[in-house]
C-alpha cells in the first residue's frame, strides 16, 4: 500500500512473481516425446538370462515408468532386431558406440541399457524361509553422441518360503524386479529429463571432427560455426596443426546445423569431404587429401 503526498491518493502496488518450472512432460514435449528403447546387456556371467521372468519384469517396469512420463516406447520388433544383430555379429561384449549406432538405425532418441542379477540365498538356519536378492543397473545413453546421460542401480532382498521347485522363486524374483525396476527407473528419469532440458536451453551437443586442413582454414572453420544461427557454445579438443575436434552446442535441428555448416564452409571456399554424418557426429576432411578416417587405428573419443 502506497500514499501519494502530492495527490492525497492511496493506491495498491501489486507485485506478481511468475515461477516457471519444467515438468517431466514439459521437457519431453520440447523434443516431441522422445522415442526410446530399453536393451538388456548382461555384464557378467552371473547376470540373469535375457528371456527369464525376472528380466521381462524389469523391462516392463522400466518401459512403464518412461511411457507414463511422456516418452514413446519403440516397438518390441525393433528391440528384437537389435538383439539379432548383436548375436549375428557374434559379439559377447558390446560397447556404447555400437549400441548407439543400432539405436539410431531404429530412430531411437534415447537408449536405456540395463543388467539384472537374481541370486537365491542358500543355507541359513531357518527350515522354512530363505530369500532372493535382486540387483538392477540402468544407464541412459544419448544415441546421437553415445554420451552417458545418467546411471542408477539398486538392490532388493525379499524373504521367500523354502518350497520345492523354481516356480515360486521365479515368481518372487519377478515381483521384486518389478518393484525395484520401477524405483530405479524413477530415480534415473529425473536426470534424463534434465538432460533434455539442458539441450532445449543450452543446445544439443554436436561432435564435429576436421582433418588435414590448413592452419588458416581452421580459424575460418571456427568463424563459420560461431556464425551459425542457433550456435550457443563450443569446446575445442584434440587440437594439432590442421586438425581439431569441436563440441558444438546448437539450439535447433540436426538438419539445420548440417545445412548451415556445409553452406558456410562452401561460401568461404573451403573444399571438404564427409566421411560420416551419423547421429550428432560429423567427420570431415580436406578435399583432395588422404582420408584419415580410414585408418584402422583411428580412435574416436
């Protein structure tokens, strides 16, 4: 309440504070309800079998949590295709680059990788009761860059009756996996949405490699990137004469970034060839020079 001495008028000053917060669906809507796939990758010999009830229960729990929060679950057929490609390649261990490439093949925006252990407690003094320990590890990966977004894990011990056969134990382990899977997924989803929130405000990260360019051209290339509409920030890595790697934060779609980049380089008279433009990774080298990305010992980090 204020009083104006000049006019003798009493008036009310109303100050309104507008608080803006992103809900899980708000963040999902920013990128159009991201499509995701949950892939089971056993990490040890003691990991549960992929077709076991405990793994299926975990998968359903994870998918349910993410689906209810606005994410789109990819069709089971695509998940099976991923498993088939891994098995056909004869791979025992699969790294995140390989998995990310497969996820991109089926147009997944988010890759969830999980592992499950279910161990029955043996021995003990009780004749009637035992127990089962279920452990779940869950990781969220951005397929476009193979970046680890977040990871969570947990375990749950449940008491069981000592009865003949495995049906009862499998049922109890499945119930535990369902409860634990939901809890781990809920813990992970906050960090996952925060990642999409950062991408919406700070820009999506693009990994751009340049090889065999003249020193003067490298500075021109950076000028071109900084002039791109939607450019937010950059980080130069692995720099050497004529070669460097850029992490570019760009607010917009991949197609627009690629279009602005290619157009800008051509306008500056920089001739180049593209080895790869998969996901958010671009590998470029000077036209007329040897392709450095064909080297078998090339290490991409």
